[in-house]
C-alpha cells in the first residue's frame, strides 16, 4: 500500500507537469496559427494542447486525487500523515477545477489557477516523500536515545598559547 500511495502521489505531481506542458504548447501553437492568419473567436475550439489540458485536468487529475485519498486510508498505518496530505492534494485539485471554471468569467482568476498548480505539485511531492519514513522510524527519531559527546575540559589551544 505504501508503494501504491507513493506512485499515486508521484503521478499527481507528474500530471501537473503534463498540464503545464500541454497548455504552453496549446497557446504557443495558437499564437503561431494567428501569425499565419488564423482567427481566434467564439468558434475556436482549441488545439491538441488545449484538449490534453482539458481532459487531463477534468478527468485524470481528479481521478488520481480521489484514488490517492482512498488509498491513503489503507496506507495510514505505514505512511505517517497519509490521510491528511492526500486530503490536501484532493482538496487542491477540486479547487483547481473550480478556479478553471471561474477563470472563464473572470480571467484574472487564471493567475490563482496557475499558483494553485504549484501548490498541488508541492503538496503531492510532500505526500510522496512521506513514504520514505516508516512510523516506527519516525518514533525512534523523535523519542529514541541521543548520543551526546562528553564535554571536554581544558583548552583546545596548544600549550604554548595558554596564559601562565
């Protein structure tokens, strides 16, 4: 379950990269077409980049986030904080979809859509990183004995520099 949780969290992070690449391609391709004489108006349906961004953002990413959240309940004993971080990932993905729809009416909201994408990749990366430490190891790190070196007495300076 731990490995499944890690892979799903990694796929969410990878999905954000795919989203960024797809939308960048979509708009650079659209600008290139406009330079060649194409017209973007209410009849413009987008291109392959826009379609990849839409399908990935509306179907794949929410599904990955939901599956990660479900898996987190099974991985909770092996992954510290799994449910909380998966919940945050899923919540940010839901917010991302809402921001996308809001941005069509208020384009300035698109800036929040971009910023939230960065939050998703960061939180998904954190969720994946949780799998690197087992709960037992985490407890040992917090409560285990600590070896503290004995304090030395005297001076570390050479004999010739000591005051007499």
